[in-house]
C-alpha cells in the first residue's frame, strides 16, 4: 500500500457583514475567481450551492491547468459549507467554510484539508498556501463589505 500524508490548514478573518451574507458569497463558486488567484473559470449555477450540488472549476497550477469537479458534501444555513474534489497530484481536496457571529462581526474560517496526499507538504508549499489564503481572505472581506 502506498504511503499518504494528511494535511490541514485553516485561516480566518473578521468581516463586517452578517454570517449568512458571507457564507452566501463564498459558497457561490462564481465568486471564486474574484478572490482566489488560482481559480479562473467556473461552470456552475450563479447562486450559493447547497448539499449535493456540483460544479466544475478550472484552476491554474505551476504545471498548467487542472480541472476540478466539486461536490457540496455538507451545508448548514449561515454556518457551514463543505466542498470536495479530487486531483491526481494532491488526492482528495476538501474545503470547509465556517461562519460565526462574534460581537456584531462575522468570523470567517476557511480550512483546506488533504486527507491523503501522495507526497508530504513542504515548508515552501505551506508558505505559498498561507500567502494565497491571506490574499484570498482580504479579497473576500473587501468584496463583501463593499457590497453591503
């Protein structure tokens, strides 16, 4: 049996908007190219997706373009959204979006999970993930707050 490596990384930001507004924005894949650099093409209904919904994403990688076919695996209104896909280079990818109201603001947490990567994550990859996540979260904050 081939050895695999589990990886999980979370990032959070506070946004001046209601939890449902934040979750509706991030759970509509059509918004992803607005805030995720690697995401450049989405084929999806233009609405927040719910449990069982599917969509297709084209993603920039250092070796070209990847096609990701996503399924929403969990959804709780104004609380939680989880999507899952699979790639040959990282195995299963799970993204989890949690929103929570704290003192009139929304704490948004984005968690990336690779339960069984074919290769371990290097420090360079972790730094790249952290950098992209910080930029993505700032983009979400700006876009949601400016729309309010």
